[in-house]
C-alpha cells in the first residue's frame, strides 16, 4: 500500500487516489503550428524510467484535487508531493 | 543433442539419470555475431530459434541480464488464445495458435499445451451483441468462436454465480474452444534447448550497458561481459524496453507497469476452462496441480518493482469472488508481479527502427505469453529479411504518429478507462 501525502489533506492511503501519468508532459502551446511529432510526443511517447518519476495523482476520494508526486518507480518510495500549480524544481 | 523420448527416459533411468546432456551450454560471449538478441525471455528465445530454423542464421547470441525464463515468461498466467476482432491481431494470433499446436513436436519438449477453451462472460445484452460481433469477425478469419447463452454457460461452468440477485448477472459468453494454456517454463526451456543445439549462444548474467551506434547504424552492444559486435540487434526486453530505449535516445509509446497474478492452494479439479469476467478485469483457470491461477488489472501506476501492492489484488479478487463465490473459501498460496511493456493502444510493436540494424519487439501488455511463437517467428523474419512480414505489418512503431492505432480494446496504459 502506498501512502501519499496530499498537499491539501495530509497522508492518505493509495485507495483514495487515482493515477494520472507522467507530470512532466506539457501540452503543445495553443495557437502555434504543431508538428505531428509534437503531438506524438505529447499524446503517446513517454520516458517511463526506472527511478525517480514525477507523476500526477488525483485525490479522487478526498479533496478531488490533482497533485504532483515524486515517486521511485522501483522502490515505490515517495520523496515529495506538490500542488498541481506548483512547478517541479 | 539427445532426443527426449520414452526410450531415452528408460535408458537414462538405468543409469539413475546421471548421464543426461545439459539442455543448453553456458558459453563465453564471442567478439562478434551476425545477430544479437537482447532479452532471454520467451520472445527472445523463440526469435533465436526461428532465426536458426527458418533463416539459417545460427551465428546468434541471446544476451540476458538475469537467467532465461526468469522474467515474464515465468510469471504469466499461461493463457493462449486468438479471440481478437481486428484482422491484424486475429491473423497474427491464429498463426501463433498453429505454432502452439505443433510446438511440443517441433521442440521435442512437452510444453503441455492444453486447448481447453476460453470463455469471456457477458453481463448485459449490449455485451452479448459486441461478443456476437467479435465472434463473427473471428470466424471470418478462420478462428473458432461459439456464442453461448446463459444456460449453455451454466452447463459448462456451474460453479459461477447464476443466482438472480447479483450485481453482474451472467447473460452468456463468447467461447473460443481451441484456446487454452501451456506450461510456461517449458516453452522457454524448449526454445532454449533447440536454439542452443542449432548453434545459438545463450549468454546469461550479461547486462547491456550501452550501444555502439554511428552514422545511424548499429555496430554492436556494450555489456557487462565485454563489447559484442553485431550488424543486427533485436530488442526483446518487455518491461525493460524503456531503460534500453533511453540508452538509444529513443522515446517510445510504452510505459512500464506492474501486473500481478496469484494462485490459490491446490484443490480437486473443478474448472476445465479459462474464464474471464466481463464486467471488470479478472481471469481464472485451474492448473494441472489444482491451483486456481488468477490475474486481472495492472496496479495502475508506472512501476519496475516486480512485486505488487495489496489494494489491486483485493480489487481483482473481489471481481473473482463476484463471478465464482467459492473462491472466497480458498487460501492464497502465492502472489507475484511482473513488469509489462504497456503500449498506448494496447497492441504490440514488432518493427524496424530509425537506426539501421536495430529491431524492436515490445508493447505486449497483458498478452505476451500467448504471442511467444508468433512473435518469435515474425521478429526473426523482420530481422533476417530486414523487412516486416505481412503478419506483423500492423504492429508498426509509427502507427501512433500516423494515427493507424490498433485499438482492440483501446486501453493501453489507461486502465481506468475500463
């Protein structure tokens, strides 16, 4: 069982959250020419590496806020959590 | 190579089984090979076997970080089927079914292929309609499919919950009678033994550290046991695909996720089919030892852990108990996890890459084991001929870019869509 520290509610169990994937992916800017490759990278292509991974979770059965979580994909250790609007440093 | 037969068994019994040949050797890597296959799982071993058998390319090495058959080929729930709707998946899988039927003879190794049939349960009228459509598509592609109504399903699996007052009543199901199971370790060992006999070097405990790429061409691979040159290199590393792709500066439409499976304590024969729950993701069969073999959803987040978390297991088994209430009385014997190369449309990739001489085989999601022979056969063809075979033409890498997705179920890594 993962224990995720929601920046709004505190430590909660994994059951309350749903996963949203890689948090470092940025949508191509609106109103600009976007190549097929840009879309491909945004929609499909992922690094998905072993080790530290910034990812989105939603506290679905809690405050319903999206949050950013830095987790180790090999050990499941969670290092840091941020609110959705906080930049990854 | 010593042929396995009842005569060799009797002969070796007389010497207390002390004189059997080694099934495969433990060679030191050579400096150069014609083809290097990275990954000594089912797909890698099958690829090497078919390279030697179908294309007479025997100067081949398989490089494996751990030991052969220690990854997903030894961790799956052994289900073999071709009950797909889309042509690309159906024809590929049915080609594989033919290889499965002949495998024990081809490999001179009993893989215990058991075509016991698979039933996908339907829990609504709408689901019956989609199953009818899928069944028709299967039959058009020459695959056996039988649409069963509630009474027919009840006759085959009376232990399922057919009471009136259930959340997901069984309306019927789609059966593929020729589907089944096989002994997964035997598949790896059988391919390894034959490949080794034809001259393939199976190099275990050998980790890939990097690649030698120059001017868009692959020249070799750097490993923990020295550099190995090769003009052609095939990647067959399932859940580790992204790790190797990083070393090649490639970003792929793949995420690595954790999938769990479990077996109960052994019980007397009760279930002679593979059965899947239609209102969630749960599948079950009974092994020859009597254990109920079960699996279901991904844990749902990127993971390389090869071990699972309990919430997913609990969720999956809740579905199992809803389908077959007697399961709640069984004790769990063992649970485990493997890391899956989840592609974004749920279908695999067997293709060339932008690097000349580098070939990619990945994205097997939940269905890698059943694809072992067909994957090996088509990947061997792709490597040997330097072009894809029509059977794996749909499994291209650039389909995500061009929009030609093969969305059989359309799930991929997004399990919550189901």
